[in-house]
C-alpha cells in the first residue's frame, strides 16, 4: 500500500477472520480495506490442519460446566453456522480449495474417555448439534468408540484464504499484502497508520490473531498455546473423516491431497508457549505415531503454530477495549479458528451493519468471566510477573560494542542455524548464525513488555517465554502481543577461527 485511503471499514489481518468479515461487509455494501502484514495465508490460518467442524473435542461439556448449557449451545450454533457459511462461500465464489464434506470424530481408547464421549454426545444432541455416538470408527487402529458429527468438512486453508482475498479485492474494496500496521487511533474517523500510507475508516476490525499493542489486556485473559504438526506420506487407504483423541497425549488426524500427493497430518504435543521443551523430540513423537498407528511413510513437512486460548473458553468478539468506540477485535479463537474466526467475523459484520446477531452477547469482549470457572483445568491468569520483564537499557554509544570474552566464546561456538543471547555492552543481544555462518544481531528484549527472547532452532524464530510473541530471525514480528520488531543491534565480530562444523 502506497497511498492514503478512505473506506467504511479497515480490517487488520488477512487470516480467515479478517477476510471473512471483509467479504461479508463488502456484500452488505461497505467499502473495505484489508491490511495484511505479510502475504495472505502465511499466518495462523495457513498453519491449521484444515478441519472445519463444530465438534471441538469435548468442548460442550467444558463450556456447559463453566457457563451453563445455554452458552454452550450458542457456541455450538455459531460454529455450526460457520461450517455452513464456509461451504456457501466456497460454492458462491467458486473457490478451488479442495473443500469436501467429511464426518468429524472425537475418539476414545480408554474406559474413562469412552464415558466422557458418551456424556458429550448426549449433551451435544440436546444442544441441537449433529451428534452421534458410534463404535464404528474408520481409523486403522482399534478404538473403543467415538462421538461423530456428520456433514462437517475439510479444505486447504491457504487456497480458501486466497479465494476470499480475490473475492474481497475490487469494486472499491482492497486487499493489501506486505502492509504492516504501525498505529491505530480510535475516533471519527478512526485512523490506521501503515508504513506506506494512512487509512481513515468509520470502523476498524483488528483480526490479527492477537491484537497489536493489546489495549484490551487480552494477554491477561488469554494464553498462547503452541502445537506441532507433521505431514507424512499417507498410506494407500484413504482416511474417511477427521479425528481427534480424548486420551492423552492428544492426537489430531486427517488426510489431505496436495499437488497430486496424499499426506496424513498428525497434530499434537501441545504446550503453553511460555513453557520450553525439546521441539525435535515432539516432532519425533508425532512421526512415530503416524508411522506406527496410521501406517504413514516418511515425513515431508513439519511446523508449529500458536493459538490464542481464552481462559474462560469463549472467543472474544467486540470492542477492542472498554473505552473503544470504533475499533473492534476478534481474538481468543482457541484451537478452532476456522469456525470460531468465521463466526466472529459474521458477528462483527452484523454488528457493523446494524443487524442483530444471536451469538454476539456470548462472545462479547466486555463480559466478565464467572469467578472460579476460568480455571477448571488448573489454568490461571498469567500476569507479567510470571516472568519479570527486564528494564531496557538506554542506548549508550553509537559505536559497535565488542563482546566480552564470555560472549566471544559463545559466538565462537555458534554453528550455522543456531542462535543465542549474549550481553554486549550492557545490551542483551539475540545473535543468529545463518546457513552460511554469517551472524545477524537484534535486540533480545521483547517489544511487548520487555522479557528476554529465546532462540527456537526448529522454526528459526526468536520466541518470548512471557506471553508467546514470536519474531523472525531478522527480528520482524511474526505473532503478537508484541507489535514492534526487535530492533537491529550492532553486529558483533565473530572471533577468528574456522566455523564450527
Ligand atoms: Fe509479553 Fe514478550 S513480554 S510477549
């Protein structure tokens, strides 16, 4: 984007929530502009497995325990409506995204899980959802039974997003890629600043996974959860359905065809983003499951992703903060952003078009969670004091500092593909050695609240252990709550000597 612009609605974020809202608003006669910091499909939506379903493991038991069956029912109806909305958009816009109808299963291998599935099936049926208990589960290993939702779906999420973007762009509406938002000011009009121009809009929707700058303090109402996926060569027999286990370790399973090759995706090994661990070991466990239980071949791709998990279990859709008038947010989509994001988008499209939406109150950002219910699984708020931020030291010199001897030693041991944090001239500095062994240095102080980032060798990212912000090796924000990049630091000179092997 290289111009100033006036529109009815500016949408920040080109994932499923932002693009779905943009298209619904365009269809309602609004002029919209979508501002995506990177390329369409490179964010969280593009890293999903592609399950489109209102069956979210055992979500109805969980929500009914916390909020009562009425709220659980609203969550289910909103997600079921999202399944049908996606199907309708695929058909009406002619989006070629490998969309196909499948049944979705939550399966049990233990007696305890079986009992929980029976309860969930009965509850979901009472809530009006397409729920069936079955002992006929089309998996290549024995299970005790499953809860099945029929007429669900799966698709290629990136292809769907690209189709949405094509449908939004044109006739006075715009989709801008590589357009990072640097500031949002509420008002009439609201103003969105980007590196290339200013967008003035009657309303703004922040649909960037985690709201930039976090004025609504969602970091205290949500936590980030990281999970891992491997794509392995699929066995010849096609998996007829999509699956998730109740028993731990949780496994999420589905098969996809990409460019003439069939893969089976196995997801799991999740943990809070604030916890560290051996990512390589997690990937190996998923690969072993795919090989031993699903008969899969070699693993071709693997990746991790982070989802925003609301502590009370319900997504947040509404005004960005208690004082916001024209800035709105969609966040906290759990691990089911394809349907929760679509539902959130439709809620805001209705709200901004002056229409009543039956689920808006349940997802509203101004809700106060019932005391004592947020922590059913031992979850608790994670304020910044969980890991104290450090004070960012003031700049002291224009001259590049030389690393102390201990840092010299750390840098000397840095192999290609590795990263480490060293203190150089009083600055915590994140240093990464690229494949050629060349060093790249950025500040190691997270731009959200000042914690020290850590290197993630599997994804080649700098990850913040406090609230889960992620930065690319060059310091660019991949995922908030941080809104600003890690600034460049003077490049330390590598000590003389050969590169470590
Ligand atoms: Fe909050 Fe880094 S300090 S994400």
